C-alpha cells in the first residue's frame, strides 16, 4: 500500500488540517493490519550498526522515537536495552504499539506538541518522518529539528534516518530524494556538531546538543 502522503495538485488545494486528516486516515488503515512487514533481525542488526554504534548509544539511555508508527523500531531499541518512548499521530499505530510491544511507553501526539519536559532524553530518533522528505531548508524542516533537539539532555543526539537514493529527484507526486549536500546544508545550519552519512538506501544524520 502506498502510504506516502503525496503532494499532488489536489492535495495542494487542501487546507493543512484536511491534508493531515487524510494522512492520518491512510496510516490508521495501514497500521490496523500491522503496517510494514519488517524482518526483525535484519532491522535489529542494521540499527545496531548504523544507529546505536554510529552514535555511541549506551544501554539504559532514554530514547524518544518520534513518528514511531506502530512502534516496531521503538520495540527494537527496547530489546537492545534502552528506555524507550514512542510517539506518533496515528491512533491505530499507537494502539498497535501498546498492544504488541507493551514494554515501552507510547503517546499519541504530534511532534509539534509533545507531552514531555525539554532536556530529558539522551537521544531523539526520527525514522521516516515526512518533514525530512521534502525541502530541508524550509522553515518547517528547520523548526522541526530545532524543536526535537530541545528534548535532548546536554550532550544528547538527534538522529534522523530516512529513505533517499541521493539523486536529488523532486517529482511532484512523490517523496523527494534529497542529496547528501541537501542533508549537510540542513544539519550544518544549527552551529552544533553534526554528521551526515548514507547506508543501504537510507540517509543517516546526527545533530548533537552541546554538552554543559
Ligand atoms: C513513513 S511512516 C514511518 C513510521 C516508522 N517510523 C517506520 O519507519 O516504520 C511516518 C509516520 O510519521 C507519522 N507522522 C507524520 N507526521 C507526524 C507528526 N506531525 N507528528 C507525529 N507523527 C507524525 C505518521 O503517522 C507515520 O506513522
């Protein structure tokens, strides 16, 4: 099922609320039947190498996963020994996560309005979050990174993982495939330590909070 919320001409004429409601309905339907059929061990080893080791995450750290969908990767990180919290807008995604992966805590919330105190997580993890599929220098994308980073403790790291073939392709009814330079421009613009890499079709980016 194609769940990417395409920015078609029809969608461009919708109000922001109508566009969000349409996206939520698609995801709710998708998650009701379990969502993506990930291979547990394939995802486990990929995230162990490209997220946990790359960013030096240590067992027991508090990780917030935003746009967690039905909680699959929140669960994966919990199995690796982290204290995990998952957040998504999708009612069905969160219901699935609570029912199938109950060892972590989940909230149905929007990433712009999170129910947490600032400065309380060792890492914030955003995987497949649509804010990073389009213009990375848009006010929306930049404010999203600034906002999500504000939930980090001093020295904490914001980690963003998203599909891209790095071609720079920007088709109107599809997600964009940003280049490494597009990601570099975005993450270098905050004046803090950052990293941009790519592995197996995914951009893997980090932005550190200054240590106190
Ligand atoms: C492509 S899915 C990725 C899900 C999961 N992270 C994964 O990789 O399987 C994007 C998710 O982002 C969620 N989402 C989109 N905009 C959001 C927002 N503003 N606040 C919270 N969740 C959002 C959607 O509900 C959807 O579950």
